[in-house]
C-alpha cells in the first residue's frame, strides 16, 4: 500500500476547481499535476481565493532545470514523455472515463483502478474523481482510494466525490456521503457545504439548500460571498422574501458576486410583490455589475412586465434580448403572448403567435385562451375563429370551458345568435357545463337580438346550474334593459329583483308607472344602491340607469342619477373651465349619460349667460374618437347628429379628433336664440 508523506502534499482547492503544487514522485522525478490541459503552468486558487502560479521545486531536485528541451528523435524521448505532466494527466483522465462507462460493481471498478499500479498517490485519487461523472462508480472509486491510501487531506477526496454527485443532481447520495464523513471523523469545510448547497439548488430544492446553509455555523464554517449569493436565490424560491431581500441589500453593500440565476429570482420576487419598478431596477443593477443576462432573466422580466400591463417595456426588453444574440425560447414567446394579450396589443400578440407556429412550437391551452380572450375584447372575430380551428387541429391540446366561453363572448358581442348557440352546444357535448361568464354572454347576445324571452330563459338556468348572479352578470342584465322594448321591460325587471332586490326596486321605480313613490325615494334608493356596489361596476350601473331614463324620456331622473354619480365620484372632471376654454368631457359616458351631461352643461351655460359671466374665447365638447369594438358607431358620430338637431354651432375640429368646438360669439348667439324661442313657446 503506497502512501505519500503529508509534507509533499499541499493541495489548494475551491468548490469548482482543484489545483496542486508540484510534488515529488516515488521515482524522485518531479512533475506538476494539473486538471486542465490547456496550459502546463495553470494558475492555482487557494482556499482564500488568491491566485498562485505553480513553480518547479528545484530545491528538492537540484538536477531539475526550469526548462528542458528534448529532441524528439532521441532514444529517450518516449521515456521522458511518459514522465511528463501531460502524459500523467491524460492517463488519469482516461481511467476516469473508463470508470464512468464500466458497470457500477466493485469488481469492475477495482479492476479499472488496478491499472494505476501499487504506487499511487493522493493526487491520483483527486484528479481521477474530479474527472468522473458517474455517481455510482465514483463512490466505489472513493472506497478503493480510502482502502489503499493514507489520506492526509481526506476532506478533499470527499469534496471531489460530492462534486461528481452534484453533476448528477444526486442530493440523496451527497447527504449520505456527508454522514459518512462525520462517521470517519473527517471535518467538513466550506467547500463541502457549498458543494451540497449548490447541489440542492440544481435539484430545485431551495428548502434543502437553506437547511444545509443553516448548518454551517455549527461546524465552524463561514460561507463566502458566492454561497451567500446562492442563498439569495434559495430563500427567494423558498418563499422567505424578507431574508432574500436582506441578503441582497448586504450583497450590494459588500459587492458580492451574484449570478444571473439569482438575479432572475430577485426579479420574480419583486414581480410577485407587484413591485414592477423593482424588477427593472434589479435588471439595471445586474447590467451595471457586468453580469450578462441569461434566458431565465429575460423571461422572468418579460413575465413581470406582462403582469404589470407594460407591453411597451416588454417589447423593448425583447428587442434587447434579440440584439444580444439570444434565440427566443418557448417561455419567451409565452411571456410575450401573455403580455401583449393582457394589454390588448392584438397586432403584436398575433405576430408572436404566427412566429411560434412557423417555428413548429406548440401552444398550451392557456396561451390559446389568452389569444382568444384578447380577440373577444377587441372584436377580432375572424382571427378568433382561425385560432380556434388551429387549436382543435393541433393534436396537442383541446378546448376547455374558457376556450368556449371566449368564442361565445365573441359571437354574442357580434350579435351572432345561431353561432353562439352552436358553440354552446359544442361546449356541452365536450362535457363542459356553461359557467356564469357563458350565461352572461348569452344574455348579452339575446338582448342585442331583442329576444327577451330567451334572456329570461337563460336567467332561469342560473338556479338549475347552482350559480349565483354576480355584479357583472347583473350589470349585463341591466344593460339589456337599455336595448329592450318598453312593453317587455317588466319581464326583465322581475329577473333583476331576483338577482339584486335593491337594483330591481330602483328599476321598478323607473319603468312601472303604477308604483306610488314617496318624494325623494328614487334618488335616495339609487344613491344607496350605487354606494353599495363595488367600484368596478359603479359607472356601468349608473350609465345603464341613465340610459333607461333617457329611453323612457325621464330627463329629470337622468339628471338626478348624474348628480349622484358626481357626488359619489363615479364621474369626475366632466365639466372644466380655464381662462381660454370651457369644456365638456364625455369620453367615459354612455350615450344617455352623455346627452344628460350635455343638457346640464347647456343649462349651466344659460345660467352663466344670464348672470353676465364672461365666456372664454373657445368652448368644446370632447367625445373621444374611438369606435365601439363590435360596431362602426362611436359616441362622436352619434353626437355629431344630435348637435345638428339642436342647431348647435359646435363643429368637429379638423386637428383634434373627437373634439367639437365653437367660439364665444357663436355660442352666445346660439344660447340667446334658444332662450328667445323658449320665451315664445311659453
């Protein structure tokens, strides 16, 4: 059994690279061992991380020259070559390769290692194990060396074995090796812990990484900055956000080396907390530190910007990623579709979808549903049908209830009753019961078509399916009332009373002429109703109630509702005044609410004229220039006709879309003529 005196062995190592100083062989021939073949004189890194260049130990061998040229034609060339550094290293690497490919049996492993001969040294064991990849044979090789060598630094042998287990993400065996170390009285060092911690990280077991990290102090070990940076990632993935951010703050102060994976985790932490500016700050800090982003960083950032509804920033990040030479992955495309889909960037979302299809990348059901929901929101009916057909023919994913729900919504908003009903039948044949969203869309569809009895029938299905009408469902039913003939209003009022008694009562006060109302009861109940519903539906409810009033020619009730809306801040900044212009802002109002606001504004202008107030040089009405996504009509078009009916001197501004403007002189003249007509009429 051969051994090497401890005085000749001065191994220097860290967690990822292991190097050695020169040592004297049993044949009194000095040669340096290395782990990398690219350079005979490899830089070495000590435990403290200080670079060290290996130098020949000429004091131990005075006959050794620092540089020796050997004539390749010399008879001794082969012999000298066999004693060279490269020959020694190459032979050990070949043995490691043989061990990786042999059967994981003691007999087979020992036979391979027997080729080393009897005069093996500790460095042979370290180099061999360090070049291995097979966990099972590595453990048998470890036993072989332990049986034949008197190890002066046994912790190093264990550490390189743990490195092999880390390559295989074999945390279970790594923990067993650690236990064996303790049983043999071998004290683990920083490298031992950092190797096991990084193994747990590679296995995506952050809780295990934390468990091992917290063992460090009990063994007298102090983690280095690399281990600390790994723990930012581990604590973040384990959900201990406070600890992760605390370590990150310390990392910035002490200038630790943080890798791209950890930065990706930090971006996800800030994204989950809704701190999307924090995501961007981390990204900028990473670039400032010279850390090159990887695909995980880019995808995490794109996902965060999607959830933040910042598609323009997602676009910029994606462009930067491409310019930096990265090829988009499936995750990249998925993040972009979610980002563009949520923000209704339909053109960009469909472009990414087309690119995925061209590259043969399959979409998940969730991505298909994101695209279909976007199409439903922006009115892309034909595109939605094509996506749905491609989804069905993909062979990898089939429509679910959300898929059918989006299609029914698209058909319903387009007023395609037969198509909506056909999709509902397909949905039920596929084994899906209609949910509240589907029934909401169907009610909207039947309402557009004037099929009041079908609206009532659909409403009655709620109880059959065990569903409760929520605020959005009730709001849709209320919207249907704005499109319903007067003689059918009582049918829907009954439904509203069942869905929301308070709302049903307010509507009944409007539509039922036989109801005896106490003075002020309508305004009081309407205010209580609008104050009780969530902010998400307040404006929709108020708009619909005003529209019903306008349809029934109950202008006084409409004005009361608009006043309630202003009092509860449902409507804000409708009327504004500056020194140069008085304006009426109608962009967020329904047609009935806009007409009511115009009526009140005209009354205010009349009063201002009577009180002798000085009008500004310009007066304007802003309706917005957009059209309804499922209609060619917009508020601007309807309002233009109404202003002509009133003979109002407001004309659409050529350079300001959606604005109708008039001058002080024209407005004053018009108001005075209207007042004169009213006097004559009286």
